[in-house]
C-alpha cells in the first residue's frame, strides 16, 4: 500500500484543476514526463527484486479524503492512471436522476471496458452516495475529460446540462457519476476502480477486500 499524498494528490475546487486535466494523461505520461521519470525512477526501482517491483507498480493507494469539501475533487495516481475522488453536493446528486434517458448505460450494465464493481452498480455509481471514485480517462481514446460541474448552457455542452465532464478530444460527455451520454464517441462509462473504506475518512484505491 502506498500513501497517495506523497506524489500526486491535488485538492482542487471546480475549475482550478483544468490546466492539470487539459493535457492528455497518457500523452503527458509518455511524452512529457517519460524521460525524466525514467532517469529518476530507475535507480530506485532497480533496488527491488522483480516481485517487489511488480508489487509496487500495482500497489493499492491509501487516500485521506477528509479535506475534500462538497463540490471539490481530488486526483491521485493509481497504476499510472489518474483517479478522481469527488464529493458531490446534494444538488449534484439530485441531478443524477434528471437525464437518465439521455445516458447510454445509466445502470452500468455494459461491459465494453472494465466491469463496474458490484458496489458501484447503482444510480450514484459509488459506495457512499456523495463520494464518487472514477478513473479520469475517457473510454474512447484515453484523453482526460475536464470538469464541467457548472449546470446550464455553456460552450460544448447542451443547454440543459446538469453538470459533469467533457472530453475535449472528440466531445464525449459524462454526468456527475461518470456515465457517458448517448451518441458520443466514448463507448462506455468511466471506469470505477476497485476501492474500499478503511475508515470514515480513509479510502483505499486498488483493493476492495479485507486482507
Ligand atoms: S478520447 Fe474522449 S471523446 Fe475521444
């Protein structure tokens, strides 16, 4: 298990994380950070035995979510992927029921990508209604969607927008539970990674069973 706060925890109010998200996560990892990361990380990683190295690469990440206020989002890294943890407001939770007929898979029953864990196959796609955990990678071609939490008419979303995420690459839109809208390039909802609560304020990303 690793502590998420060491490397990449970013508490950001709506909008403030846009610069971080605008980049394509995959491209940023491979093209921008790749050389630097390799140069720094290899001496450290090479001290591990292969089994230890594999274990570290797939390790679960423990996250303190106590500082995330309603309407805010925290981004942590797990297995090289950005994982979003956001605390929905009562209004954002209410909005989840307002556009179900516009969603491609409102009950998370399809299997185009990772199977949604059973505890997230509900309208909120979460264990606790207010706390959403999702991999922030578009299921189309892997861009990182940006926050569009503000409801209402605005560029690139419909006039009756209820808040959610926009993938700027090809225009896929997702609601505040990471559910993809119909007739968009993305074939599936955002992935919900395995996760579990260790306490009221501590979340473990990457595992959902007690050892
Ligand atoms: S990568 Fe998201 S819409 Fe194409």
